[in-house]
C-alpha cells in the first residue's frame, strides 16, 4: 500500500479512539436485556449482592460508552446514566405489557416465555424501548447502534426517535420500517412488511414531522404502506394488507383493497379501494 494511504488510515484510527464500536454497544445491550429478562442471561448469579454489582457494572459501562460518544463532561455522562437506570423499572413494565400483547395477539404463541425467547418482534421492541429512552435524553449515535443491531437480527427497522405506546404487538415482523417521527398509540398491532414512512426524503425536512400517527387499538396488516407526517390513522382502525395510504382516516375505519377472481368469461374486476 502507498505510504500516503497508510497515513490516512492511521489518522482515521487515531481520530476514532473516542468512538465506541457497534460491537461494544451491542454487547452492553445484550447484557442489559439479560438483566431485565433472565431468558437472555449469560450467567447465573449466586447472590443478590452479586446481581447488584452486575447492575452497577452495566451502569459504569454505559457511562464509559457515553463518555466516548462524543466526548462529554463527566457530570453530563453520569446524569444521563443515572436517569436511564432510574427508568429501568418503567422500561421493564412496558416490555412486560408488550410481551402480554404479543402473546394474546398470536394464537400460535404457547407461552409468554416463548414470546420472550423466540419472537423477533419482542427483541426489536425491547431494543427500541431501551434505545428510545437514551434518545429522549439527547443521546443520538448509541441508540442508532442499538436499533441497527436489532435490525440486523430481526429484519425490523425502528428508528429510536419513534414514539410507541404501551402493549405494542409485532407479529412476524420481517420488513417492518418505522420512521423517526412516527407516533404509535397503545395496543397497536403491526404485521410483516408494514412501512410507516415519509412522503419526502429531503434534508430540508429533517426537523419536521415526516411520518404518520397511528391511533390506539389499530391493526395494520402485512405489506401496508402509510406515509406522511400529516397522515393520522384514527383509533380502532384496520388497515388491510398492501394498502398504500397518504391521507388521514377517521376512527373505526376499515381500509383495504379488494380484488375478485377472474370470471369464466375471462373478465377481471378492477381493484377497489374502500
């Protein structure tokens, strides 16, 4: 290799010394998830004291990660870590409600333990609950690393900025995309391939609401695409599979495409939007 190229790479290495790697962040998240749900744990704890020390170690690791991304003052880092760990009980309570919603919403689920251990939807939601809480404290890069780690494992892409209510259910989940400014109410259920996205991808819209709002108790079936920051789905609505929606609908709506089979004469009915 050319000396100039080696110099460039070395300079990049030196400049990135304060950057936490995605591997470090994902390992911390995995350890935290195993702390909240022993189904993911990597170790047995012999005493309550040992478990308390484990939690303190996770908090210290978070401080080290935050201090390196980007470099912040010790006081700022400790304050964010304190806030986050004081909110862990609330995060855990939200996740327990998510587990219950997934279990009750899927006839194939035999137990809540099965949901926790095997459902990609739960894993993605857990990553989001943790990432979003850090995001709400003004941390940006670390939550994105957590969400992308979950994305790589589940195929579910949830931006940490999205606001999601309690008892959230993702069934199957592969291919789901939830944008940064999405707002989702409580007891909402999404199936695979759903996109809650933006109508515009212009950088000029970076600071405005670009993604839809989904009302409480709504169901969005596989392949549906809902776009736009002004698009609101009223509560108790059902959005059918493969619907493309860029306008608001009132509460208790049923939106779907209906295609009938070809007749014996060879005539085919057109797709109807209702």
